[in-house]
C-alpha cells in the first residue's frame, strides 16, 4: 500500500512537471510578439578613427568614410512616444521621437559637447540617416528624416504610443 501511494505521488509529480514545462514552452509562442520586439532604434555619435577599433564602426556618408561609436547614445528604451511622417523622397518614412527626461538631458549634454559632428540613426541595425549637430538639442525630441519602412513603423506602434496619445 505504501509503495502504491509513493508510486502514485511520483507519477502525479512527473505529470505536473511535464505539463508545467509544456506550458512554459507553448505560452510564449501563443502570445505572439505584442511588445514590438522586432524593432530597434538607436543613435550613434561620430568619433575619431584613432579610437579603439572594437568600439567603432565605419559608415560611408556622402562618399566619405565616417567613424561612429558602436555603443549608442540613445536607444529604443529612451523613447516614450513617436510621430511618423512621409519622407521628402515620398518612398519611405521619417519619425519624430520624444525622449524620457533622463535621455533628453543626456542628449542635450551630448549635442552641446559634439557640435560639428554627426549623429547616425540606425533602425534594426541598418544605417538610415544622419544629421550634423549644429546646436544643443534642448527640447527632448530627436528626428530621423528618412529611411524607415512602413513595417517598422507598425512594429514601433506596438512598443510606444504616438505623440499626443500617451497615457497621462
């Protein structure tokens, strides 16, 4: 009788473990990608060619090789809202991004200290745009003027609200 109880208890535990493992494996697949994890936006500061080669990457900009930091200054985690627009080329999109307060302060300091340098915009690991910093950015907004695809905007909609639609 004791052996049967032990065996019954052991079988129930094994079944419970199997079902728990199955549930952990299946639930994420059923949930789908609702958090916009298929989109990454980052901004990288131009740097000098003599910096550590492991910390920089090259990008051809207007026929000239430029060097940018691999480590981004601003990432998707810093963005709280956005507003897309059709780019001047009429083919792809740009977007205005509103930054959280800490990132806005960081961007102001970075742009004040790096006037005359470029800031590269990268979407999903793809260089899409750059701007030359001519003054500090004090308003907490940063713009990608072109290079964003419609599918990328749809993914970004899953990540953050549109400007003006944020929860108060």
